[in-house]
C-alpha cells in the first residue's frame, strides 16, 4: 500500500509539472513569432549568413524534458534529508571543478607547440576525464532537482507561492549554453537583431562577425550566455553554487514574467530592441543576485561573503584605497563618450575610440575581445544601479531605487511586472521619493500599506 501511495504521489507530481510545462511551452510557442521570426529584411540577411551555426532548440528541449520527467517520476530527492541534499550538491560541484581542471590541463597540452605527441601525453588525463564525466552525468539530474527545490522553497518564503505552488515550477538543466549573435547599427547603439548560435571557437566567431560587419555594414558581436529562459531553464554548466542559484533564479523570473506586461512585451516590436527588454533584464539581474544570497543564507551559509553573514573582521580594517582601475566607472565613461560621438555623427571616431578603450581594459586585466556598438547594445541591457555599460540610461538606478523602497522581494516584483517603459518606471520612482513603503500593483496607482 505504501509503495502504491508513493507511486501515485510521483505520478500526480509529474502531472502537475507536465501541465505547467504544457502551458508555458504553449505560451512560448505563441510568442515564437516575436522571438525568432525576422524583424524585417535585415534579420533574414543576417540569419542567412549565420545559418550554419544556428542552435537546435527542438532537440535540446526534447532531451531536457525527458530528463525532467524521469527525475520527477524516479528521483530520490523527495526522500533525502536536507543535509544529504546540500552535501550532494557540494560533492557534485567539487567533482565538476576537478573535471574542468582536467579539461584545462588537456587543452594546455594540445595548445603547447613544443608537445610532439599530445594524444599520448594527455592519454591518462583523458581517461580520468571520461570516467569523471560519466559519473557527473549520472548525478546531474539529481543535483538539478535539489537546487530547483531549494530555490522554490525560498521563493515560497518570499510570497511567490500560489495555493502552495510556485508557478511556473522551478526547472533548470545544466548544459553548454549557445552563444548569442547581437547586431546593432553603426551610427547608434540599438539592439536590432539577436540570433542564438551553437558554441563556437574564437576564430569561427571572429570570421562570422567580420563577414556580417562587411556585408551588412553593421556592428556585430557574438557573446556568451549564462542561461536562457527556456523551459526547463537552460543554465550554463558551472562549479559555482552561488552563480548557479543566481542564474536559475534570474531565468525563473523571466518565465514568471511571461504572464505579466513586462514579460509579454519583451518580444513585441520596438520593445524588444529598446526599453522593455532593458527593464526586464535589469530586474532579473537584480532579482537573481538577491535570490542567490537568500538561498545561500538558508542552505549554504558558509558560501556567503563575511559581510553578508554579519561577521566583523577581527582586526579593524584600514581605510580601503580606491581601486587603481574601476571597471564600472571606466565603462560608464566609455559609454557616455561613445553616445556623444555617435550623436554628433562621428561614427569612425567613435569606433576608433572604442578600440583604444578596449586596449586600456585589456591592459588592466579585463579580456574584452571586442568593444563596439553591439557590445553596449547587449551589456547595456543588464544594469545594476551602478556605473557601467548603461551609461546615462536611468533604468538601473530607478529599478534599484524601487527595490530599496520595497518592503519585500515579492512586493518589488509586483510593482515591476506592470512596467514596460522608461516613462512608467521613472513615474513610479518619483512617486516613491520620500515614501516609507511600496506596494504598487500597477504603475501610477499607489496602494498604501504600513
């Protein structure tokens, strides 16, 4: 009888998830016309140039859903203690870090011009890596399920549960995440085109960008992604627990927002190339960071930085000297200067200036491969309220100000999910000046609570 009851619970749990998957995937398919269909003839032209490298989402999605169904029906995590769960995650991440170190050693052998026989020299390392990777593959689904449950538990604590359920359910799958091709006009910074590509080597990326730039007279850049809001969420394989929690939470919020104006407007017309995307991504950026800290505090407190654990240094610290090179401040200066030059029609001068600045960043330890209009079109959409690639854009500081005024994470997201333009965002921020609370369900309407 007990075995039958456990089996029934698993089936019901799988049915709940299957329904959520069906609803979300149906919504995403309905929006597919906005997210992948060309935004004009330019999209067609760029897509044709990159057609051999485009990512196969259908195969990935089918494989990921298969993994999740199997884990829901046969997974062990519901029957494990919380201590065992966190230890499983720690052990997996430690072994993954070892696998990545082996891969780095193997790559170094093959990159060494003085190595006459890299196959023989790396044979033992490659055998170790194969064994370790096979073991990691067997454990990955369980670790994913544990992290999903931990994020979901904290989301419920923060008020996101509906009838005791997190909707959509937290679901993530570690993988090699595709790259993103971003295209901007040369005479201004604008997120015109984006196409997901298979992971590529540096020389392949450089060749593709040069071809697109030459044939379309645009500014292009292939950037790495940390995650994509598919369902299950696509998360870049990582040995960092804090980073994994940040990315899972970030991408979950994207899926959650699909039911609200901020998410529904992400792919529509000018919103995709402009302010709605920036507001959405910046909100998810800040949300992921905060959720990561909350989950760490509950399950992995030792991984929090000392100041987040409330610890004080044993010896009073001397006044900190300002950093010799402040990346955020220098990038902010760069973006503002580029905006001014492009606004004056000095495109060639702006591009020469960006290359000069790129070399300055590289000299100070920041390996920026290419700094151009497409770089700012992409990274300017991930703001944090601090100086950076956003330049004069007020979105980051405004969203941070609204979060600072909110009594809870959930109240902040309730406010943000109805905002789709900078005008609305700044209006809400202005309403909050001098207020000691926030509880805005819709932009422009203040709903007071204590």
